[in-house]
């Protein structure tokens, strides 16, 4: 029997998967959904548009939303002339009253954000996955109590937790260092990593693991060859949520990073205030747009994994 | 079939409890090498726990398990030479069919060319060659079942454990797989322990059957032995379809007849004799009852229900609130109506007698 070979449309390859056996919605529903998502997306859209505006255009009321007049179709008052000036001044600025071009340090801050968020989320994923497997497969006496305690640190607002955390880091001499903030974010990500990964492991069929044991696998091989590959989608989902949370974290970063380890959210707040000429909206929007790109890419390329969930077609219950 | 005397597997007094639940209570049986051995009993009777103990997934609390003469009670899983097919199939969902089949060999460290050869052989044998690159979730139930079987057979185990392997298949596939399993058993000649709650599967496939109850074996025997000489009411009720008729009876005052709600029947000769007035349970298979030709009827109950099954008809009869089923060739049942009185003859040599107190069978004088 020849398998039916279907061509995958490009939009499906890009990650827009259509659920099989579900007929597509009509135009009415689609239009409604488009309007609602536009409302959701509007703040982000305004930021992106603003990042291409000069200060005068950025301050214009009503807002100028179109970068082109569409060959004279739109009136002058609604259009602006796009510029890349904001993006260059994110990284270096020249003072209007002369002097050398100065580095703003944002290249360093972007590196810090990527390095700190990436390392701590991966670290939390490694530790959390192992811990979750332990909680799921080798339960302790009072297993649920431990799981509950792990979550308590996230039950309070960050502001409340931060004072003891600051003191702890200062006492051990890690305040302001990469190691300090990475460890902190790892601890910050662990509770939900453990909880999420445990739920994925709990979903797996224990029969499959027993089958592997009978087939001659050691416990370690069962974990790496059988369990882990089945929760890849879960790992991806946990990774994305962790990245989004850590990438945007402000309070801990503000109080626990030094000049060298400053992350973008902190630097952003400092770059726009001060200067005495009001907020540079175009510059702020440019930083935000650049800041958006990494998480946007991570989420976009992992959305297949996020949406897929875990399939258990081989096990009937 | 040449019956070998070598014992492939022996369980002796194996017990296992999960908390307060007693799964196995002093389970003992032996399986000769190359035998198709069926563990038969309703669900939660301890069949799965038995198989898991043999495989090494469960450590018994007491008792011993010997495989090929060696005590493996507390031995590691690896090296027992046992493979198992799970009720849920338990295929590796992230691996292709080829890799599912190859898995036990990879774990054994067999080299690649040999693995490729054996995967191909196994796939050919189980008609899976065209599915090798598929993931298990895209296969039909029957194909998944064959992959599970192939994965268990590929490393040529000494003992193959099958845990209700047909339960998740539809009726037609079940029938096919029964034949397929028998064929594989003939072809490979390995020892098979087959757990099933299905009487038909146990009887049609098991060369020897252990009937289980509450974590113990009640009776072991060939299908004929279990059918002809059930050791107690439990076995009598489980084996045979439609089930054996059981009737509360009393031994007559002369000690030679049985008083049934349908009338009096002559008692079979029992070792040790019968005492007058003793309460017994009379068992008679629906196929051992015949219509009386002429005036020799022992009983004459009336028809309550007719179940035509094609070539035979199951007739439910009733008298004094007691039910009696009888299997008749279709021709004899034609024209019967509910309420008709049907004259019946009971052959005293086909009767089974059980003690009313504990349900144990009374042995007949031969």
C-alpha cells in the first residue's frame, strides 16, 4: 500500500498548523478574530511604529500611524517619515553640542540579558527536570508537602521576598555578580519548572518504562532514552515560559545587578529618564523593539512544540 | 507434540501485598519448557502481578521464583531471558517501528548489521515491513499489537509473558491474533505464560491452564481436565460456555437419589458415599442435558427463554424458581414457545457434585 504523500503548504511549515478533521472557520469569524487580535497587538504595534519616528513625529497628536502616504491616498497628518536614527542611538550617541561619539553600553546590556536569561533558564530546566522526574517516579514520604514548599517562594510578591534574598546574596558575596543573579533566576524559575515537568512526566505511561526495563534498560537509560524524548514538547514549553518570565524580570535585576551585570529592562528605565529633555519616545521604542526580537523568535520557532502537547497514541487506557 | 519434562519456570508460595491489598497469596505453579501456559481468572485476581514478578518488575514479599532451575526471585530484570507484551502494548511512542523492534537488541549491545537483519526478519514474519518507518501512533491496533509481539520475540526469549494481549483488539482481530499466537508458539517453541480473563482464549490456546482466584491457583490442568473434572464450583462456573447449571439439592433418604426442584434424579456413586439429607450442589453442563424421547423424562421444567445462536439454541428452563439451561441442536428447538413444558433426561454419569459447605468437588467412583 502506497502512503499518500501530501504537500505541506508553506504556512504549515512556518508553524501555522491546522488541526486535522476540523473545518476552517468562515470569513465572519475570521474577521472578528482578526479585530480582537489587532486590539491585543495594538500596543506592541504602536511601539514598533514609534521606534521608526523622529521625536517630533513621536509626540504628534493624533498619532501618526502610517509610514507611507500610499501614493497620496492618506493625508500628510497621518503619515510620518520612517528613520533608523533611533536604532543607531540605542548603542551610541553623539551629543548635539559636539564631542566624541559615546558608547551607551547597550550592547553589553543586551549580552547580559541574553546570557543571564539563557543560562539560568537552561540551568533551571536541567535541575528542574531531574527533580520533577524524581518527584514523579521516586516519591518521597510527604511528596506533596515538598512540592508545596517549593512553590511557597512564588506565593509572595517579589518585593517581599527580595529583601532577605538581597541580604543572603550580600552575605555570601555574590551581590552584583553574574553568578549571583544567574543563581537567583535559576531558583526563581525552578518552582514552575518542577511543577510543569512533573505534570508531563506524570502523563507518561508507566508500562512503557517497564517495557524498557524488561528490554534491558537501566534506570538511567529509561530516563534518557524513553522518558526524556517523550516530554520534548514539555521541555520546549517550559523553556519558552521561563525565558519570557526571566527576560522581562525587572525588580530583582534592578536591586541585584551591578553596572557590569545590568540587564536591558533596568538599563531601559535608566536610559529614558534623566537627560532633562523629557522622555525620548523614539529611543525608548527602539530599545523595546530590539528587546522584543529574541523572545519573539524563540516563541515563534517553538510554537509547534508549544501547541503540539504530548501525543500518546500508542497507549490505550 | 513431544512433552518435555524440563521445568522452565517454577513459582513456589509467591506472595505480594501492596499496602493492605493482598495481590498474591502463596501462588505456586510450574510450567514445562515449551508449554503454552494460560493464567486464567477475572480481573484483579493477581494475573498481572504474577507476570510482573516473573519479569522482575515486582519483588515478591515471600516465596521463590525459578527460571530454568536458577533462583531469580531477587535477581535483576536483565538476564532473566524473559520478555513481556503489555495489555496497553507499551510501544515507545517517540521511536519508529524499526527502532521499537531494535530496542531490546540495542540495549543488549548487539552489533548494527545483526540488528538490521533481525529487524527485517521479524518485520517480515509479522507483516510489518511496510510500516518500519512509521511512528506507533499512526498504526492500527492490530499492527501495534504485532509490533509489541515483534519487540518481545526479537531477542528470542526463553519465556514470553503475555498480559491480556488481545483485550484491546476488536473481535475479528482477536480471532486472527489467536491463530497468529499459536503459529508463533509452534514456530519458536518458547515457553509462554498467557494471562487472560477470557475463558475462550484460555481454553483455545492454553495447553495447560491455571485458574486463579484471590492471588492463588485454584486448579491447574489441560482444558479437558478443567472441563470434565472441575475441582470446585468456582472452576466449574468459570469454564464452559454457557456456564454449568448449578442446582441446590438434597440427598434423598435412601442415600441414592438427589432431590432437585425439578424432581428426583439418581445419584452418581461417590467415593465415601453420601449421607441422607446432606445439602449438595449439583452441576450439569447445558450440553449434557438431552430432550427425553418418549416417557423416560427425569424432569419436566417449562421454557422461560430461547436464545437461537444459529446451529444451536440455548433454552432457559425454569421450575420452582430454579433456572436450568440446555443447549439443543437448532432442529430440536424449532417450535418451542415460552411456557412449554420440556421433558429432560439427565445422564447420571455426566453429573458433577459439590459440597454445599465449601464448593469442593466430590470425587466419583470410577
